[in-house]
C-alpha cells in the first residue's frame, strides 16, 4: 500500500476508534462507575445520530427538517435528546436489578430503532438521511477535511475524558462507586441511590448521543444500518471489558485496542482467505470477538488498565 | 368471525406456542442458574439449522427430525455451559449475562459461516390447510405446533412434579443453598436444565423456521418477546412461562386486528414492539409476573 | 466410648480471615449437644464447617472415627449427617410431601414408607398439610418440615441451627420436646441455640463459643450453674 493510502487509512481508523472511545467512556460512567447494565447503547446512539443529522442537514422534503444548523448545535441536540431518552428509561428502570435492566434497556433500544425505521416522515426510514455536513465544511476540501475532522473527534474524546475523570474523582463519583460496591451501606448512610443512578444513566446516554452524532457527521449519511446493536452495543461492551471497566484510560485503550483488532483482522481475512470466503470474513471476525469476550471474562477481568481499587463482586454482594 | 379465527387467532396461538417453548427455558435457567440467558434465541436458531441440515440428508417431514435439532442444541448448550458459563459461576451473575451476549454472537456467526446468512426453507411446496367444519382453515403446521406445545406442557408439568430430577430442579430454583445442604447435586440439576431448555428451544426454532424461513437472526428476533413471556409467567414458574408465551403471542398478533374501524389497531410493522412494551411495563409494574414468580 | 463426632483444632471461614479458630468439640453418640454464644461468635459457621459449606483452613473433623475433613456436602448425607440451616430451611414452593421427599435423594432410606410414617408420627401436625406448599405454613410448622426433611435420610447425626429462632414461647417448648423425641429414636443432635436457658436444660453437653474460639464446655447443668455463663448468656439471674 502506498504511504498516503496508509496514512489516510490510519486517519479513518483513528476517527472511528475515537468515536468508540467516547462510547466506552460513556459506558464506563454507567457500568464502570455506576454498575448500571445498559444493553441498549445502540438506541441512545441512534437518537443522537438522528438528532444531529436532522439539525444540521439542509432543508429536505424527505425527512424532518433539516434545520441547517452548525454541527456543534447538532451535537448539543444529540446530547440533549439522547439524555432525555436516557432519563425516561432511567426513570422507570434504574431500580431494577442488572439482569432486568439489561432486558428493559435492550427492549427500549429496539423500540427506538423500530420507530426510526418506520417513522419515515421524520427519518426517511431505511433510505436514510444524506448530505450531512461536517464541521468546518467550507474551509478545507478533500482529505485535509478528514484530518480536521479527526482533530475535532479527538478534541471531543479529550473533553469526554476530562469530564469522566472529574466525575470519577469528585465526591459524586466516590458516592457512586460506594453505591455500586455496597448499595445497602450507601443507602444506610442516607444516600439517595435512585437519584445517583438516574444522573449516571442520563450523563452516559447524553455522551452516547454525541458519539452517535459524530458517526453521522463522519459518514455524511445516516441510515438505520449504522445503529446495528452488534457494532454499537456489543462491540462497546467488549471494548470496555477488555480495556478495564472503572478506569477512564482503560475505556479509551479498550476502544483503540479492540478497534485495532477488528480492523486488522479485516485486512488479514481479506488477504488470507480465498475469494469465495471474503463475504464471510466478517462472520469470522464476529466469532473471534465473541471468543475474545469469553477470554476477557475468564482470565482478564480487570482489563488492560484496571481500576485503581478494583471491585470484586462475588455472589450475594 | 371466521376470518378472525383463521387469520388472527390461529396464527396468534402458533406464535404463542413458539414463545411458550422458548420462554420455558428462559424461565428455568433464570430460576436455577439465576441469570438472564441472552443466547437462548440463538439456541433456537442452532436447533432449527440442525433440523434443516437433517432434512437435506433425510428428506422427511421436518418435525420428524426434531431429535436431530434438539441433540445439536443440547450439545451446544452443554458445551457453552461447561466452557463459558461454569467458570463464571462464583462471580456475580451479571458476568454470565455478559458472557451469554457473547455466546449469542458466537452461535449466530457460526450459523452464518456454516449455513450462510440466506433465508432457507424447511418445507418445500405448499401443504393444503386442514379444513374443519367446512369453514375453519388451519395450516397443518399451526395445528401441529399448538398441539405439540400443549402435549409438551403437560409432559413437563408431570416431569417437574413427579420425577426426582424434576423435583430437584424445582428445589434448586426455590432455595439453592438449602438444596446443597440437602445433598442435591446442583451441577447435575444444571445439566438437566440445559438439556430440557435446549430441546424445547430447538422445537420452538423449528416451528418458527417452518412458519417463515430459517435464517441466522431467527431466534434473536424472537428473544425479547420470550423474555416478556417468562417474566409475565413469573420467573422460575415453567407453566407460567407457557401461559405467558401464549398471552404475548396473542397480544402481538391481535394488536394488528381491525378492532375499531377498518384499519389495524396498530400498524403491523410495530407488532414486535408490543411484546417489548409489555415486557417493559411488567418490569416496571409487576416484575414478579402474573403468577408470583421469584425476583432476583 | 469414642465420640460420634469429633472436631479438633478446626479453623475455617469464608475466604478471607478465619471466623472460627482452633475449635475443639466432641459429641457423644445419642447425646444432645448445644452450642451457645453471642451473636456473630461463629456458631453457624462452625455448623456449616462441619457440613462442608465453608473453607476449612485447618483441623480435622471425624465421624464415628473416620476422618471426613474435606468431603463434600453431598457425600456427608450418605455417611449419616443431616443439617437444618438457621433460616430459609424449607422449599417454600414445594409441598410438604415434596419437601420430605427431597430429603431422601442424597441418601435413600432403607424403608421409605416406614421412615416417612415415623417422621409423621413425630410431627402429627404435618399430616394434614402434606399437599400444601411449605411456604404457607406457620414458622413452627416450617421448622418441623425442615427437621422432617433432614430426618428422611435416616441420619445418625442431626445438626440444627437455632431451631427455635423467632418462635412463640409455646412453640419453643414444643420444638424442644420434639428434639428430645427425635433423640429417643437414636439420633444424635448438635444444635446452636439462642434460647440458652432452655437449651442448656435439655443439653447433655454444652459449649460456649466466643469470638470464634472455645470459651467453656461442660454438661448442661454445669454451665447453667456457672456464674460466668449466667452473667453473660442467661441474663444475670439466679440459676433456675
Ligand atoms: N457467608 C458469609 N461470608 C462472609 N462472612 C460471613 C458469612 N456468614 C457469616 N459471616 C461472618 O462470620 C461471622 C460469624 O457469623 P455466624 O457464624 O453466622 O455467627 P453466629 O451464628 O454465631 O451468630 C460474622 O462476623 C459474620 O459476619
Ligand atoms: Mg447463626
């Protein structure tokens, strides 16, 4: 591969992994710090993606809007709407035990996705929304724009990291972890457990919405296919588990590392497999990711960069 | 009325049978192993592909080949329990839940690799429907699915209340620590749970595959409705799960009937949302289900 | 005469720090042995350790002269030990008859029908309740179901953890009487009790456990008369 080709492959790799890093940071707030099992990441991601796309595209008769707003406004709208969706879900679900929260969040995420596919007047259904702008669109053209967008994404990664880190170190974050590790004791100490959980869930969902928005701007086109639970919800879980849940650096490392494995295996399978197997290569990669998750769960539970004082959760806690 | 029965009620009961057989396993696994098994739908898929493959070699009626699909699903379930779930048993069960999401993907990607992601049919050609009293037209599959499910429900009830293994299963579901104190071999009970749950999942998968087609997302797409059914029936209450399955199946299908005016009550494209909504509503208002199941 | 159960230097816990340390205990054949002690002393942990439900870090447990340290619970039932835990000791959704039946699975009695008849003779209250879910019974009746279940495997040694906890005084006397009846059928009993005074009255031998260690041992009457025990566990007062 020629050098410029490789360079821009790297750029698009870093854009995608940056967006995954944001998702991992968001999930880390919910699961790593708050112990909340969100299995519906794809739903909040989708809400954010569509919110930002509709806010920023030029007016169209195919879907709601667009409103032609600047990208940052779109991303704020993504955060607000995804946060609101998260608030609604949390309001009814955070008091549920983790298995039930998993079912409820996955169910609500699927309903959201179903609505997106079917509400054609709002989202243009499965045909999707085209012509989604990127920030600084008028300034630079072509591949330089990719570089600029890469910088934009990683500025947001940095911002999400700072926010997460602040939350983690604040009294609020300490209370949150105390609730995660011993709910009864926290309750006995007079903490409003439900409120903390609600806040955690909303903050996490808002950040997931921003990641969704960024994805829409990355591809400049958005259809329901971009909100597949497999690529959004599941991969993010694997990333956070492998990176180190409870640790923000671990979350980013997991996003980068697993995305690197995912992309590299794509190159490998495309080169090594006979042509008639190429179409199946993505299934092999999914299989490998599924197996990798099992390995992480059994032998590598604290992840690449473990939490400072890792929780050990045994039965009956 | 006749139209309602032929085109809505009978298909609804068929869908209910599928949900019921899937939900029984989910409920038993939830009761005995104490975790929500998110690979259960994919266990159905595995069973359906087992029968599909068997049909290629032995072209008889797919229902006769259910043992092949059941055997494949049982082997798959026992293998993932041994290698993926058992190592996590001493940890909080949420890790097993996460593991089961991974297992779901492993099953699905294997199905895609081994059988391709195409839609494949289990029965070629059209079987004429059974005509009862000259007016009721019931597709043979629908009659078979509903009847077989009812027979299985009775057999399962007898097994759970009369046999030593069945009673041990209920005991472990009720009070796992006391069951250990009484000297019950919990691992054996767990193996039996997988055997029964996987066999019933395979049967459900075959019904679903015959009703439409066999494809890698077959079971995953049905799974949330089965969770809804299991919760509705009360976790750890297999008979409740069967009732729950029929109720969810009826609710989904009948919600598209033109109860008021000429239009369907809700658009068929939102049909699956009905099951999810019932599940969410249950989790909020009555997580112990209709029949007072356990709460984790 | 050698002891039926002989515990020596037992140290055990739940993975972290040991909860009981160097505990010695002998239970003679066909005796009623009682363990008393303050809350959190490790009494339940001692019973659980004998029944292989904790992590044993040191010491030995022998049953009728045979070393059984390290055997699994399921292997202890056939050897002739049964246990009734402190709480959650019945299967609430199983009927009384099914609860009793569960007791036979790990060690089938020689003559099932006779064993069950004997147990129902001990607990006639249960006869009318056989078809009812155990969860619907009163606390005292549940205790009977629990003990009945444990007796179905025809144990030589029965471990009881606070069988009178939460029962009304009337029922309390009844359960103690029943325990003596069980002993008459040839079963040896080792029980933990909070109601120390009544328990010591029926005890052939009693042990006081404090902070996970042996504190005092003696016959029931000796401990009832012991000033130290009276002050700490019998609410001060004179010996009755
Ligand atoms: N399952 C367990 N895991 C960890 N610690 C336990 C467990 N059960 C009891 N403990 C601890 O062991 C100590 C003794 O408990 P226990 O044996 O139940 O006391 P007792 O029955 O004398 O009241 C207590 O400090 C208690 O907190
Ligand atoms: Mg105790």
